[in-house]
């Protein structure tokens, strides 16, 4: 999967007439190795430890290119930060977002997906895309 996303991104860069750079490759490797929904700041801080020559603006522009190429998706969870997550062909998931600590948990539920399709169909509507985000407090925060 990682190789496929790298190829998709490199093909995109070539089509756009952009240079393939070592910095973009490093950012891509770190992004793809993370399972988190990363903000620009989080990815930048993670990179800075080993690659102090990569600037914030480079991380910002590269994440935008990831989204434009289709290997990443920009997500807003209502806290003013844009986060990025991997996009996997044919895969869909929804999110549980803790309003206290900011934890984000992905989940899949076939019953919810089927119900959404039924609701759409009953209104003569065809779903092209959707997202479900549930906001509340995670178990860890509720224990505190």
C-alpha cells in the first residue's frame, strides 16, 4: 500500500511538471508511516528532530500536494486545525472525536452505512460521499 501511494504521488508530481525532491520524499515517508490524523504542526515537529532543514512552509505545501494527488484527505474537526489522513481506495471509516483531549478514533460500522443508504434512497437521493463525526468524551477522559 505504501509503495502504491508513493507511486501515485510521484506520478502526480511528474504530471504537474514539478520536481521530485528529497524533502518531499522524506515528508511522504513520515506521513505514510503515521497512523494518526496529523496537523501540519504535528508533522513538522515530528520531522524537525531528524530533518531540521525541512521548513514549516515545505511541510504545508507538501501536505497540500498529497491532498491534491488523492493520497491524503484534509479533515476539520471543529478545533480550527486542518488535519490530514491517508486515503485508501475503496475504504471508508468514520470518526469519534473527544472534545476534551482531542483524541480521534476511527471506526467502521456496516449497519450505519446501510442505514445511510436506506435513508438516501427513501428520499430519492444518491450518496456520492459522506462523513460521520461523533463528538463527545472518550473513556479515558470520562474516568478523570
